[in-house]
C-alpha cells in the first residue's frame, strides 16, 4: 500500500501570455491575480497542506520518493522529518514537502517552515466565472506568512 505523499510543486507559467500557477496537486493551471507573487504561491501550497493533513507516523521523506532529485546523495535518509519550502529554477518553481533531517541539510535553497495549527480551516474563495477552482485560502493568515 502506497502512503499518501506530502509534496507539492508549483511552477510559475505563462500560457497564452497570462501568468498562472501550474501545480502538481491541481488538475488545471491556477490563474494568477495580476503578476504572480510569492504570497500567492505560499497561499496555494498552504491550502494543499491543510486540506491533506497526515498524521506524523505516516509521513515519509519525499526527496527519497523523487530519487533524491532535490540534492546530491549524502547517505541514507535519517532523523526527524521537517516540512521544507524549497526554491528551485531561480524562483520559478517551489516545492513544499516533508524531508528527513539528513536530506533537509543537503537541499539547496530550502527552509524549514512550521506545521499548520490543528485548528486551521480551509475556505474556498469564490472564483470569477471562467477561472479554475482550487485557490484555497488557509486561515489564520499569520501561519501562511510564516510559510
């Protein structure tokens, strides 16, 4: 049985000249509001994290699942898991994923971020006609800012 993964990738794209977020967890690109901002990326990734809570004992190092594509091999996975925000491709690609302590220290451009509070709610914002659903806005906003 495969365990659910806590790993999402968001890439800034411009299909047809309109900025959008292409997300590994969404079926369709998420249209950006104006120019894509880091705040939009954080909110989107936080929404996925909150919507797919997973107990700590079911979490695994996700870079191992990606054959350690995020860093050079340093040795076996070991140590407690961290929730990492990883910047790649000069800031055009962002990953939010669990990684063990050994891998977290080897991943360039990564920062440990806090887990969301247990009582964090996910609200669906009403989307204007013609826009794709999936823009999740987590509450409280202070936690998203910490991400």
